[in-house]
């Protein structure tokens, strides 16, 4: 499996070529950029995006995916900005959310990438038919915007009732979203019940992954082996996916010191699990 990493590991600081060099030196074969404005100012296309685009062109390492924005401000919601929520039943709020996501999608004009990883609703959001229909309408709009850019939308299983594996499959099949796939989040599946159960429901739609650990209680984005996931089972499942996805680590920044140097060891452990 291709070894990939999300820049979520560095989300609290400005993304710069030195960070990406560190990933490349330690065996990373593809990257996912976490689209948070304090990390990558995707609206600043003449400076910040251009700088990162030049790194990808010179390195030869592909940008596998971009994680859709969670907030539209530079404080990641700490100053009171509402979350970017495409399942909002408030039409004006939903339009604002889609406009922000489009700004992130336009990264593809300077840095080609395959997938946009998209949340449906916010963490712990309850299910309602109106929210589900609002999310479906939003995805229809975003996939039409993304297609000419060469980008596919991937829905992520996150800890809420809208994004349970069976709901994601219901949306993809019910709306005939043939070009919409799934980013299978191993840690979130573990919290929701079991990795195996979530995988079996989603397996035919999985195009990418988010790999991290937890204790089933908190979405802590621990390094594999620090939580309670059975990584031997998880790796066997991921290898069996019909569309072989990258092994994409989405790790928290609590243990960031020397993190790039640790990545090679983590990948080796997972591959031999």
C-alpha cells in the first residue's frame, strides 16, 4: 500500500516546504493537505498556494487528497466562527459552507489532486431527514464543481449519525453518486463499533483512508499502537479493499517532536502487522 500522511500533524502551524521535505525524507509517498486557513491559506493563491505548488512540482510526490475545511476563519473556530457544515438546514449557511469548500477545491488549479475528503455535518450531529437531504443536495453541487478540476468527492465516516457507514452507502446509492467514494477512517470506525463492521459496509466504495488509533472513547488521533485497535486485523481488511487505497496516517500533533523521523518506523510496523 502507498505510504501517505496528512498534514493534520502540523495543522496548528503554517505549512511550508521544510515540513514536506521532512515527510519525503522519511519515506512518505503521497500527501493529504488539511485545508485549514491557518495551516494552508488556500485563498492566498498568489503566495502560499503557489509556494506549496512549487514544492509538489519539484519533488514528484503526488498530492493524494485535500481535507475539506472545517472552519472558514484563521482561528479554527476559536473566535466563534461557525463550522463549515454542508448538512445545515439553513440555506444561507449551507451556501456559505459550499463557497468555502470551493475555495479549497480550487487548489487543484495549481496542485492537481485526486480526492476531496468531505464531512457530512459536525461531530456528534444527530440524524434528521432534512439534514440528510441538505447534505445530499450539497454533495450534488460540489461534485459538479469538482469534476472539471479532476477531483472526486470522498465522504468520510465521522462520529455522528449522518455519517454512519450505512448512511453513507444509502446516500451514494440512493442519489446515484457513481463518482463519489469513501475515505475510510479506521479510528472513527473503531469508536462507532468495530473496524471490521464499518469496513464491510463501506468496502466497495473505499478510495482512501485515515489511519490513527484511539481508546474507543475519544477521537484522539493517536499513533497506531497507542490505542486499542487490532492493527493486524485492520491491515488485513485494508489490503482486501477492491480499490487498493493508500495507507494514509492522520495523526494528532500531541507528539509532534521528531514526528517525521518516526513515520518510517510506524509504516514498517503496520506493513508487518
